[in-house]
């Protein structure tokens, strides 16, 4: 039976750090860790939303909310100190914080490019430097990066976002090779479309229909399904999994190009055998 709990011989529970933890996938991941006995530090640039999330979770003894811009080294250093002062250890890091600019490649400014790369890639690098070092000192731990299906396959309007997520996947492998020597595992999930508040705002009916046609399971994923995958990769049940990319996408990447005509059950013309 897979053990997803906090099996530790010390009196203190395991500690998870989740960036971008105020809403959506990050908040769902925070809930998963709390439900499985971890103490949790949620980092987010949106202080007001973070404070609201911490209040709603209502577990002050096990939860720490830190207003933090992951693209700023000094803020990451301060956050790491605060986590150690509060909980004394770090066992899991989830680099979830991310931003997106959806514009044609030739219309994406360098400032927009740097904003996306600064959060999605630099942020994961900086957080792994700070919190990964704490795990290396202990000789154990797990890092999970949140990439995207856009890091595995190109699409329109994603020159910055897709590139940042592809780079994050390779950064994962680099860290897995080096930190694995110290007993720290590093993996990455690549979510497909997920039913978040942001998706509800920006995905039109036509876009949703296109995704339904392309995803074999015929629906969006949920934040909780992403959290379950992350939780497993951080658990003892994944103790020999390192440097891997897990597409949590309902089969989106496996399907390649969607064929709406076939999905609608229309008859396929017989092959013309010469």
C-alpha cells in the first residue's frame, strides 16, 4: 500500500513549501499537504489573497503565509529564514508560482518575456537554491516543479510561457542529477488544461470546445487532481522516482493533433486499395 503520510521518526511533522499558494493549483496543493499531516508554508506575491486563503484554511499551528515575489532573491532568502524559524525544517518544495503573457511571438516585448521567465524559471531556480539547500543538509526531501503541457508541445501565443515551462522541465532534470546525490528527489508535472478560476475567465466557449475535442478524457483536470500527483511525488511511495516529467493532462499530450470529426462519431470513408 502506498504511503502518502508523514512517516518521520522525529516529533515534528514534515514541512512543505508551496509557491503561488494563494489560489488555484497552489492552494489545492497546500490543502493536500495539510490533509496528510504536513506543516505548510504558502508563498505568494498577492498578499491580500494569501491572507484570505490562510484565514479560510484556519490551521494557524500548521500554516504560515509569506508575501513573497519569487523572482527576487532577497525575498526568497527572507522566506527561507522565516520557514526555518517557524518550522525548523523543509521536506518538500513545490515551485508552482507562475505568470503568463499570451501574445503573438513577434508582438511579445522583451519586458514581457523577462517577466514570464523571471517568475516561471528564475523563481524555481532561486527557491530550489534556498529551500533545496535545507533539504540537502538533511539528506532527504523532494522538489516538484509545476510546468505545463505547453512545455512539452508548442502552441500559439505562448512564446514566453511555453519556453519558460520547457526550460523548467530541463532545470528539473539538472537538479535531479545533482541533488539526487544528496538524497533529494526532483520531479516535474506538466498539467494540461485545469479548471481554475483563471481558466474560467480566459477560456472562451470555443477554446473549451477545442480542448474537449483534443483531450481523450473529454474534460479539464481539477486542481485537486494536480495536487494528488504532486503529493504522490513528494511521498515515500515515490522514493525511487527522480528526474521525471509526469503529464497530468487527461491524455492531451499522447493524443497529438485532435480529430474532432472522428470524435463526433462520423463515418470514416473506406480506404481506397489500389
